[in-house]
């Protein structure tokens, strides 16, 4: 076992609120905490990617690239991480290689350091383009193994995938346990066997949905894992990552226990408790509790948080348990696919339709696309009856090629569409438009309202006041972001700028 202290990545600014509050934390709510996090000694801060791009555009009236630039400016020291869905980028369908490459270049140019690259089916063909693009930008490519449990998934198979990812040029390997179903003894064995086969560092990412996440981290640390990912209460535990202070307590006296300033962690917790209250419309006690049923359903934490909201909007809140029980049925029929974006949403949607209309009475288009191979090769065989129904309904046979090989280059097409709509044609706008055309058009042509300064700062208890970040040092000169700062957007000659306004 390595005697070096285990590294911690912190996820509170991305997966923490994605898992606990439907990805609704605004940039303004992040600003007071980001510089404090930057000075804590974390190995990395996960700040972007995943559902945050969608949420910025669809719900928060924010340009996600503005968020990236802002967070990089106020937290410049610690490497920042983002989650990339391989050929899906941050959407649900496959995109042409040139769109993937352009998106990677844009985010790397704006300061993203470590890119977590995964494919929902663990089809490594769908990671190839993104890995090459990240490496071409001189950034860190972390290839992810999407962990799941099924008759066709074994430790040996995951180790083989890890070896292949190293050969593909990945700088490190991530074990992505998106549902919190990796058990301690399996975690120990998986890390140990990977350590015996690959030389690149290994990070373990889990959720504490089933209550085994922290124990899983301890086992992996004993096996020599290099890094684990933690969050900060109240955006921690439950459907999120284990809490930082909790992990430090569990590692007390362990030879690999890292050191963190507990006073600052307490200060951050006090601040984030205020933010959590502000986002109460999107939180749920059900996301906070341990639920061992998840070992059966294998639903990711981020999906649970959003799924409850979606069922509520569909008037099906009272059928949450029935839909949850249908998920393993759908998953097996679709070839035991791992449940992670976008497959978790596809399986969840189909499970909802099965409950609402009757099992397989209607098959949603994305589920048909899974069957037809448009997302890649499924780990196991598609159920014969579902395959026959989709083939009959679509008049098509499943494809064998890498899905993106059948896609023509898209940047010129999307650039022309932007021009035709009177939108900017720079790469950032075009790649966002390729994935979220309606939302991008509304953002640019609409009249954005400035996000308000977080009331959490004023609501903080005396025992845990809102953080007072140390000065950051952007290239253009010193700047200080106080807890009373307002994050405004100003458009000058068609270019949108983010501006920090502060009361001194």
C-alpha cells in the first residue's frame, strides 16, 4: 500500500449540487466559496460539465463559458475538473468529431485543466476523439470506467477496459461509480488489480446513496487508490459524494490521512447551508437519506434528484417507487447498460412510459436508438422481443459502426445556422448552439436578468459566518470577491461579458 496521503478532489461546485439540488446552484452563489476552496489544498475542484451546461442555459440564464472563465479567475491555483460525455459532449446524442474537438478546444482555452471523459456504454470507440482532442490541447485526459453490476460486468472486464484506456493515452484513470453501488471489498479488489496492470494514477468517484460510499473509499485507499472525490455538507452524503470532514474523521490515524484546515471547512459548511436553503425548491429529504434499495435499482444520485422533479412535473410524483422498480427491467432489456447520463435518463424515461402506458406499449425514440446501436455497442444482448419491436417499428437493423463515423462534419452547418439567426458565429456560441439551439438563441436575444447576490451570506450563523475569500490574482490585476458581490452580465457590441460588482 502506498504511504503517500490520499488526494481529495472536491465536487461541491458541480456534482454536489447536481446530486442534491437538481444542478441549480448559480455562479453568484459559488463566488464567495470558490477562492476559499482554491486555497484549501484540494487536488482538484470539479466546477463544470455534466448537467451544469444544460442547467446554465435552460434554467439559470447563464452562459456556461462565462461561468468557467469566472471560476477560473477567482480560483486560479487548483486544477479544475469537468465531466465530458465522450461523443455526446454534454448532451444526449452523438455529435460529429469536429464538434467534439471544437468544444474541447474552447473549454481548454478558457482554463479547464482535467477532463473526465466517459461513455455511458463503456464503448471506448466513443472516447477516442475526445481523448485525442484533450491531449492536443496539452490538458489532462482522465478516462472513466462507468461501474455497474450485471451478469456481463466483472472485475476482470473493468481491468481490461482500464488497460485499454491507458493505451489510448489517458493521463489517469477514473472509476466512476455514479450510483454508489460499488461495495468495499470489490473496490479493494478492483483498485488492487488495476494497480498491478497500469501505471497511471487512479481516482475513485462514488456517491453515498446506499450508505457504502465512505467505506468504499476506505477500502480503495487501503488498496492504493491515488485520489477520491468528496463534497461539503449539505451538498454531500446521500445522493452526493461523502463529506470532506467526514472522510477526514474516518481516516484519523490512518497513514494516508491528508490534512485540511477544519476551521475553513466549518466556515464553508456554514455558507453552503445558506445556499442549500435558497435552493430548497430543488432539494428533497429523500436525497439526503441512505437508501439501500439503490443497490437493486442502480440509479445515479444526479438522476434521482432531477427525476423526482420531473415526475412531479408529469403529475406522477406518487408513482416514483413504481417507476424505480421498472428501471432494472428496462435496463436488462437494453443490454444491461450502465445507468449514467444519457442512458440513465433514457432508461428512466422508458420506465416512466412503461408504468404510464403499459410495459413496452410505447418505446421512446432514445430507447429505440440504444437498440439500433446509435449510442454504441451495448454490454449485453438486447431482449429479443424489444429488438423485434424496434426493428419492425423503425424498419432498421442495428448498426455495428462507431456512431460518429456515420456523421458528417457539423461545425460549418451549425455556424451557418447561427449566422442565419443573427447569432454570433464564434466557436463558443456555435458549439453551444449545436447542443442547445433554442436555449442559446433565447440567452443571446433575450434580456438576461442579473443573478442576485446570495442571501446565504447574510443568513449565515455567527458560529459559521459566510466565507471572506482571500484576494485572487487574475492576470489583469488584483480583484477581491466578497460575499456581497453581484454577478452581472453586460453586452458590449454584441459580446457578452461577466462583471463582478462589489460593495466595499
